[in-house]
């Protein structure tokens, strides 16, 4: 006979949201790797800190937008797949 398990979903959500500092640190590590791997001169990747979502928290590594370094980062990741390589 299978055991019945009752999940404490509120507690589970709290645990996932409490991971924000760790998630931000991981995103910063990916950003550092991407900036170290960038081939296009002047390309600069950025980290957006973790924010809470209904499912937990999420942090982003991005090329940014609106600046010359962001345009160069977009070109760099399009040409060399830098962000994908930095995640590994």
C-alpha cells in the first residue's frame, strides 16, 4: 500500500524563495565566466539580482540593453554563443 504524503506548499515556497542570495551568487558566477569568455571587444554581460516569483526566485544574466557595451554583448553572444557556454 503506497504511503500518503501531504506537502506543506507554503513552507516549500518559502524555502525556494529563501535561496535568493545563492541564486544571485550563481548568476554572478555565470556573468563573470561570460565576461571572461567574451570575444567581442567591449562586450559586457550583466547580472540582475534574484526576484521572487510565485514558483520561487530567479536571477538573470543578460546582455543588458541601451548601452554600447550591451550591443557588443548581444553581438558577442550571437556570434560566439557566449552566454550558453558560460552556463556550463
